[in-house]
C-alpha cells in the first residue's frame, strides 16, 4: 500500500462517507444499530475536531420507514417505497442529529436526485449549499430523494450518489462502508483463490472483470456500482476506499490505518482535476475583459473581482465557462463565472460591497473564484 493510502483518513481535509443500509439498520428488527451509529459519530467527531470537513451519504430510510409503517415483507410498490422513504428520512435524520449533538456538531439533511447532479443550475445550488454548511461546521447527511424520484431521475444506488457528491464538493476522499473489505480478483464467497487487491490506480477492463456482473453482488448495489463510483471519484481527483463497515468502530480503524480495504488512487488532486476539466471545456460561453490591476492580481493567483472587469461579451449563465482577456485581447485564462451575463454587466467595475445594492441579493464577492479559474 502506498504512503498516501497508508495514512488512513487522517490526512483527509474533505471526506465523504457512504453508509450502506445493511450495516446501519438491523435487518431482523428493522431498527438502527445504535452502538454502531454511536461509534461512527465518535469517529466523525474525532475527524471534525482535527479540521476535517465531513459529509455522510446514508442509506436506510426505506428500511426504517417500512418498520415504522408496518409494511409487509416482500417487494414494495413504488408509492409504498416513497411513503417508507418519507417516514424513514425523519427517523434517520433524528438519529444522526441525536448522535452528533453529543459532540456539539450540527447536522443538516440534504436530499438529492440524479437531476441535481447533472442539471447545471441545480448542481451549483447544491454545491454552494453543501460548501456553506461545511464552512459553518455542520455535517450534511445526504440521501437520494426517494419520495419524489422516479426511475429516470434516480441514481439507483448510494455508491454512485456518494461519488457524485464527492465530485460536487471537491472532496479529497470517499469511503464506501459496505459488507466487504475491498476488491478481490473473484468472489471470495465462492472462490477460495480470490485475492484481495489493496491498491488500484486505474480501472482497466481487467479490474472491471473482477467485479463480475450485477447479478453477483457482494453488497447492496454490488461491486459493479462501486467500480462505477471509483471511476467518477478518480476522474474528480478524489481517492476512494472500499471497506467493511459492519464492525462497530469500522471508521476508526480506517482513520488509524489498521483496517484492510481497497484504495482507488487518482493521479490528480481534486483542485487540479477540476481545473483540468475547466481548461478542457470545448466551448466558452462568453468573454470577461479585465483591467491591468486585475491582470496583475490574476498572475499572483488571486480571484477575479467585479471591480477589475471592464467589459463583458456573450450571453452566459451562472456557472458557465468564460474566457478572461486583457484589454489587448490576449487570453489570460478561463473559469466558471459566478454571475449570469445580465447581472455581471450590472456589477462590472464596481466594488464587491456594492453587489447586494446593485442586484438586490448578496452573491459571491468574486466574479470568478480562484478555485474555478485556470490562468494560462
């Protein structure tokens, strides 16, 4: 195992932990495993105290709701699943709130659908909301919005939801707590020669073949979906671990680096991967022309403020890719603009403190934040 993987989670600054339903909810009683949850939140608090920002992607709402609604065993109808989710979400959120309140940590509930990660405006809203919550010291607890999601707008599993969330918030680490301790060369339940793989740096066809098919699942969602999650995470510069989360204190073992797991290690960091994506965007939606003071600020790695913008071309939306040019027309870089073109024109050349008065709402101080800007 590499040095980076071997440090466990202690080096993580922004962490997403996906928690499977089968390890959080007792399958016999249909109730939350309180000892497991208390140990998890003890470990979350430990990381939180060390400055790590944490997001929990938690399954379990439908299973809990089924218990409280006394629904019969067997497959549920769509409307029954949605009713169970609506009931279970309250129980789930309350359990996390109660467990983390012992440590003085505030919990926030966020429900997402696939559309929220793919439609640009909703993606940006979700990203900013979660970023704000983390900045305020809260721990967002996220689940798929099963009460409104239909098949065409579902993630379908929380492995991929966890990866999308990690990508959305530029997390450096994603942990999938499941009922297996990583990727094997075959199904260890039926293949005595199956070998554990501690480190994966590229998801090749050979790696994909090891996961088998969705029909041979190691856990809810299966190893196939975990590799899909790994592909998403690695492309975003986020390392990912698949670990057995069934034992009480499983997250703590990962923090200490003593748990066996499989690490998926990307070449790039989350920020460099994000900037690579911005640089590689095929089409710019507009142009921001800046003054000499802004040129100097950008060369020093600063954000682009409205005061430094002298001209705006194009009709773009908030979050679109725009080119940044000097007065001579030389391209300085490109980035994701924080304002739509109409609003950008109103605040161009003005101080950030004037934004609320000019627009009627308080947006970002920057026209393009340095984390969303690639300078040539």
